[in-house]
C-alpha cells in the first residue's frame, strides 16, 4: 500500500487517476517511484526498465519526472559499473523522450515505435479500423524503416490533428519494433495473434521486417518465434460476471 498524497487534486481525463508527479507534496511520490526502480536494478539486477503508458504521466514541473527517473537509473548503473536501459512505451512521437537533457530531452535510452507496427500490420492484414486508419501504404513502412516515426508533424485522421515530430536524427537502434506485442494482441476483441490473421507467407514477411531487415531493436512477442495461434486475452474486466 502506498501512503501519502499520491493522487493529484485534479485529473486531465475523466476516469483517469494518475499519480501526483507535480502537485503539492509530490516530491515524496516521485521519490517513491524512483526508489522502486533503483530497487529492481540493485536487488534483482534487471538490465532494463520498460515504462508502460507514459502518456498517463502528467507532469508540468520544470524537471520532468521521466528525466529525473532516467538520470537516477543511469547514475545507479554507473556506480554499479553496469549498463541499464530505460525504455518507454509511447505513441506521442515526441523526440524529447529520447533526446539528451542537454538538447532539451528526457534522456531515455529507447522507446517502442508503434508507427512501425501499425504500418506493417496494415500492409499484412488490410485492417483499417481505429488507429490503423492512419496507415496502409508501403511508403508508411518505408518511412518507419528510414526515419522511425511515420507521423512527424502531418495530419492524423484518427486524432483529427497534426501529430508527431521528425525523428530523422535519432539512431534506429533506439526504436523497439515488432510485428505484434502484448498490447496489440491483447487489445484485440478476440485476442487473436498475427498467425491467426495472415498466411504463413505473411508471417515470414513480418519476421523478416522485424529482424534481419532492420537496424532497429527487434521485440518478439511470446510464442511469436514458433508462430503460436493461442489467443492472448490478458485483459479481463472486473465485474464482468466471469470467474
């Protein structure tokens, strides 16, 4: 149990209760999360931390929490004579996440590139629902290979506004790419994997796109190597009447 003023007095979205990273008494909250990260690094010797859904971190303070967290982890790594990576899950297409603090960024080591997945998925499956509406051309995938972000400031039909910034100057290895992951499978209504949606030839194309043909950092979803067709319904809402 976390005791203390962990929640802000107001939230940006209905139904969302983010942690208090920038309000009154937020110093202790920030310290709690940073100490937790350092504990995993020190006691369990993890070599990377994946920060899930950073879009739910609301912080308007001068020193953003992500920058403070990344700096603390990197300082700990230096003391331990190790290399520890801080990786963000983000669809902001915001290069500040990866840029160094000297260049006005937060200094994280890498981030998942959803644009790569969406561009590849739409070409393989033909799906265009929801956020897939923004993708579907071979040029999108080529841009993901070449630059990282597909949306680098142009209009997004799904968001109904301009989205993203150019990531041309960010090294490809700092983008984690995949043909499927726990979010993209688990968020589907039936939890169906790519192997249940495309042919074996399509799976081979997906594997080639993620691993041998890219300088990005590849991520392989559990069961992906052997082409598992097992559904992955990892999100079961409470109160649905199911056991």
